[in-house]
C-alpha cells in the first residue's frame, strides 16, 4: 500500500495543518515518540531499536551504562528482547514484567488500552508531571492517546496503527498539539481545539444552530460523476439530487462524529443550551434521542431582561475617611501630617 492511499484511510480529523503551525506538530513531541516506540515494540518484539528507546524513556528510565553492558553481552542474531528476558538483573525486573504483560495482551486489547495499561504500570504520567514543562508534556501525552484512538477506529490492532503512524511521519503530516488547559479559568474554544482535553464543567451553547449543508449548482461524486443544475422548470436532474443526498448523508455522519467530541470533554457536569426546538440537523437533534433514552427532560428557561444587565457592584470605599488617615504619622521623633 502506498503512502497516499494509506493516509486516505486514516481518520480525517487528525490532519489540521493550520492548527499544527500554531502549536507545533504533535508527532515531533517527546511524548508522542515515547508512545510510538512502545507501540512499535508491541507490534514487533524483534524491533531492537524500539525496545532500547522504550527502556531509556520515562516508562523505565534505564541508564545508558546498563544498556551498554547489555549490548556488550549480546551475541549476533540475538534480539534485545530475548537478551533482556534472559538477563538476571534486578534493574530489569520491572521492564520484563510490564513489557511481558503488555505482549500477552496486545492481541486482545486495542492500542489505547495498551498505552493506558503501560501508563498505569510504569507511572509514566507521574514521571512527566515532575519534568520541566510538565503541563505541556501532559497535554501532548493526552493528545497522542487521542490520535491513537482516532487511528484505531479503522483497525484496533497495534501493527496497523503503527503502520499508519509511520505513514503519517513519512508524509510529514502536521498533527496539531492540543492546547494547554487553562487551569482555574474559562476556556473558549472550538470542538477541534478541545480534542484530547477534559474539564470538570463543559458548556455547549447554541445547540439549535443548524449544521452546514451541501448546496450548489454543480455536484460531483467520484463514483456517480458530475451533475449541473440549470434551475429549469422541470426541476433538478435526478443525478443531481442523488449526489446531493449522498453528500448530505456523508456530511451528517461526519457532523455527528465530530460533535461527539464536545460532550465527552466533560468530567463532572455537562450543560447544554439552545434558543429553541428545531428538526433541522443540529446539536440538539443529534443529542435528542440520547437525552430521551436517559430520561433527561428539555426544560425551557424564561428569559428575563434583568439577567442581561451587568450586576451593580457595591461601593467598598467608606463614606468618610477613616480616622487614622486624618491623624499624624509618627516616625522616630518627628511628627508629620
């Protein structure tokens, strides 16, 4: 499979070159490289370079002297994993146990589950949280796991995901780094920018706003061909309506998939609001079936113009100067007013 064809099979929402230029390329971060070499080893335990990189990474943080001693004992044709598994050294016990456990689960669990398990067993997130630039590192690690989650929707085996990651790297694809969480503040961002992040409270406004729909005089489809609507009295050509309906279905599926990101950013509370009910494709109609199944009522809130006015802040200044402000100031033996 060529690179271009392989990239077309990858989920579309991972490629945002404009956003990538604003924050950098996620694939070039240290955290993404750590995750990639771990998945490379799990996909192919004979990948010696990947295993050495994993052992040196924050997953295990083995020093170069130990790795040099292991390399000195390695015979030609012997894989690093076989050598590490056979060496009796307490400093390798954690790596042998964790990697062995991951290898037994690689055919049963998707790559995201393997990354989460590796994180839990090694304390990877705790390690990078104590390194310089911890907040940026943690955001990149979350963004990489989100990227792997996007890729595994097409195939949930580590080998295929690693192949797609390699194709993205070879094609110099620009995957945007997720923004850093704002902390004790309100973040206002698009759904795409919120990918990979989480907040205690998420507010999704204006759910009744209609999603964009396809329209135009010229319709094109790679399978059906080209159609032109000349707005004649006979109505639209059948081919034009067929292409339009097909594009509408595809756009609706894409809209639903992208919109799914927004509600899943909430950890504790999700607040949904809209300015009215509608049957058009919008956030409300996407969520309506799920709200009904969960017995969550849609409750109208009456608008009060008073709520739109800024509150009147109390005057904290005293009506008269405090007494000590009018008294003399004593400094040593001098008295001044």
